[in-house]
């Protein structure tokens, strides 16, 4: 299992994230930490995660997936308890 940070920029004006957010929410261990940034714990490579999620974005959109490890830093506005809880579920 690996912890990934997934972030994306949707380029078309007015585009919504609802299909992508739905897909990310279906991962058993996921946490939305910013409007377009998620933490996901999954047993897959970054390439497989990208292949799974690409169907929910346009070809002009950008997506970045990276392994994230603790220690990490975040502002209190993210809700320290939520983020700490995500990382403690190992």
C-alpha cells in the first residue's frame, strides 16, 4: 500500500469535478484535503491510478500523482485531526 497525493487542474471554464470526486471517493481510503487535492491509500502504482482517473478529465486537464510520506506539513485550516487520522490508519 502507498499513500498518494493526487492533484489536478481542470482547464475548461466551468468544468466541474463531480465525476472525478466520485471516483476518488470510491477508493476505500481517501481524503479530500483541498478543492482539487486528495490523499489516497491504495495498492497500485501511480501509473495505474492515473489510468483509472484519466477517464474523468479532459485531455487538456492536468493531473499529478505522487507518493507522500510522513512527516508532512499542512495548515491548521485543513483540520489537523482529519489529516493525522488518515496517516494513522496504516
